[in-house]
C-alpha cells in the first residue's frame, strides 16, 4: 500500500515539474525578443546548476557565479553574438585561437558558430533572436556538443 501511494505521489510531483519545463518552452517559443533570463535558464539547466522549477533570476545568478555571464538585467534582450558567447561557455567549445584568447567573446563565438552553420548565414550578430531561433540554436548546440561538458571543470 505504501509503495502504491508513494508511486502516485512521485508521479504527481514529476508531472508538475515537467509542466513547469513545458511552460518555459511554450513561453520561449512565443517570445518575439529573447531575454538574457531565458538564455540563462537554458544554459544553467544544461549545466545542471538549477532545477526545472527555478526562476530565470536563479539561473542568471548561478551563471554569474561561475563567470559565464557578465553583469546585466535578465529582462534585457540579447543578440546572437551574446547568445553565442553564453552557449560557447556552456558547452566549453574550444573554437579557434582568438576565441580561446578572448575567453569565448561574443564576436569570435558568433563567427565560430556561423562558420559551422549552427547560426543561419543570413543572421547578423546584432540581430535579437526570437524564441524559435533561440531554441533551434540551442538544440543544434546540444546535439553537436552533448549534455556532458567540462566547462565547470567537474567532468575531467
């Protein structure tokens, strides 16, 4: 009896957590201009610094503590160059010489991802992505670089 009740409780709790994740994805897909908070949430979730019920503020703070993002407002829109830099740090993308020398700066991260066709050729670095473009870029990076990473030095 206890196992059955416990199983039902776990099932109910997990469905709530997946509903939170689905709501974030739905909100992001419907976004006309992606914000720093949304990018931070995806990145921090990938690095397992937060859980699915955390807020964008929690995600930003976690990434800020690890040096992945600089000081900013989570409600500010971000462009493709900035997203490229955050994603390059999220998956610890090695890139070229200048990308490594500049600590995965937005400029060189953008050029790297564009050269590898992860960002469409018609996109300007100052373009602010919409939700669909962000999730496409995120999915391509995740497919190519995988969930396992050593950007925090924990998986060596």
